[in-house]
């Protein structure tokens, strides 16, 4: 395989190769999800539920998007 072909593939799939490098180091893929427990005020939970009803986006996704 020519170096130019390799460079094209590396450029086209750069994010995939970076994800695999992260996996090699941590044994976790960066797009995997984990469940955690957090404590939120009732007011915050109610706001999240309102956003959920308006948009249809799950509360966990709303929280993720804020970070």
C-alpha cells in the first residue's frame, strides 16, 4: 500500500483511530455509557421533566448535552 493511500485512510478515519487509541489505553470506548447515581434538587428534577416533555429528549441526554 502506498503512503498516500495510508494518509488518505488516516485522514478519513481519524476519529475512529483516536477512539481505538483511547480504548488501548483505558479498555473503554469513549462513546460507551455508564450508569451513575446523582442527587438533584426537586426543582431541578421538575425543570428537567418539563424539558423532557417539550423536546422528547431523555433526561440523561439533556444532562449530557450540558457538559
